[in-house]
C-alpha cells in the first residue's frame, strides 16, 4: 500500500502568501534537478495541453529563466524567474513575473517572490513553496487567473515524471 503523501495548497490572504507543500516518492537530488534543469522543468511546468518552452536559463544567483507557456493553438504566454539566492539541493528564491519574449516585464500583471525548499526523509522528498505577493489584490488576481488549478496540475505532472523515472 502506497503512503498518503502530503499535498497542501494554502492561501493566506492576510499576508498575501500562497504556501504549497508537496511530497514526492523520489530522492531529493532528483527532485531538485526537476526544478533547476530546463530540460526537466519543461516536462512539467505548464498544465496540459499547454507546454513549457525555456528560451534560456542561467540557474545561478543573479541569473534568469525566460520561458513561454505555449498553448495547443500556438499561443504564447511569456514569463521570467530572476534567481536571487541558491543553496544547492536545499532551497532557492526568485522573483517571478510575466513578460514579452525578450524578457520585458508586463506591468499590468503582478510579480511574486518564490522560495522553494527541499527536504528528504526515508526516500520521500518534501517540497515547500512560499509565494509572496506585494498586495492582496495581486494575490487575488493570480488566483482568479487559475493559478491554483494550473500549479496543482503541474505538480501532478511532476509526480508522473518522477514516478516514471
């Protein structure tokens, strides 16, 4: 019998934060790689039938990932992740936002600050994600855009990827 894995998605409106906790039956090294290597990240980062396409990625402090979520009809929604701190295999932080294909911010859509942390016990890796928004209005806008459903679908795809490895 498989253990019941933690899968929490908590919206803290008072602090404009989303906290996501997800457990995977895979070692921390592999889970870390799925979050930090573009070839693996692109396999799960967009909810199907969309797909993620990384244009470039420098996973280092001060580096950036520029990528598009490409829809089934070829439509593109561009975003960036600007990495501010990296503690290898334990955690990393970045600012995230929407942009054009050249990385120029889309001012009308909110940015957020992400911290992603990893821990492992008995072959189960727990990923903790904290997503901080500047304002409650920014948080609510992202939620209205379907963030919870989309990110949950992505994490399901990551589970499938890790289970097939």
